[in-house]
C-alpha cells in the first residue's frame, strides 16, 4: 500500500495541546482534512527538488510542515505543524501557483524516473498520460484545503503513514 500524507485543519490551541501530548495525534479526527498519496510529487513540482526537498523553499511547508514534533506512536516517528498565520501565508502562495505550468512540468518529466525516485507512487495505477492530470487535481485539492483552512484562521497538522 502506498503511503498517504494526512493534513488536518486545527486551531492554534490544538497545536499547543499536540505539542504537550504528541500521542494525542492518534485521536485527532478533524472534519476539515486532506489526504494525498502524492506528497513527494507535489513537493517536487512545487519546489523543484526531489523529496525531501529544500526545507528553505517558501512552499516546502505545504506538505513538509514548518515544525516537526516527535511522536513515538506514529510509524514515521513525527508529525509536522503549520501555524494559523503560516497557513494563511501558504494559502496565498499556493494561490499564485500556475497549475498549467505544473501540468506542463509533469508532462515534460521522465515518468519512469519520477516513479523510480518515488515522486509518483502507485505505478500500477498511474500511466504517464494520467500523471499530469492527477498531480494537477492533487494541487487543486491541496490549494482548496489551505484556502479553507486559512479562511477559518486555522493551522495544519500533517503526518505520513
């Protein structure tokens, strides 16, 4: 099974509580959430670098988080958070991303290399012709999630499982 990255919209107070008790992430089940199997591909096409990508890129926190919190109960050992203010900044930055330029970049990329480098998962489910459409749809979904989160003055907690 491919890994999935879960993003959930949370308040600043919930982020504070998660810092105090990181294992409470296991009970977090927010109605406003986004899940993607393509976090690495999104990072690659947003920042121009293979995962884990350049942490200093302005769009890195979109799927990489701004701050990592160790958590022994998650299989990858940590989760990441984006504060409400950071979510607002990221939503504004995502709104400026040209989806057609991303689609063109995906079309021009070597699909087999992207799969080999784990930038696009689930090879058996995606063909080179479907890749651009899927990544653009994921980008649009992620942008909508961040816009809604920012409009609600919430932050984001995320982890990959």
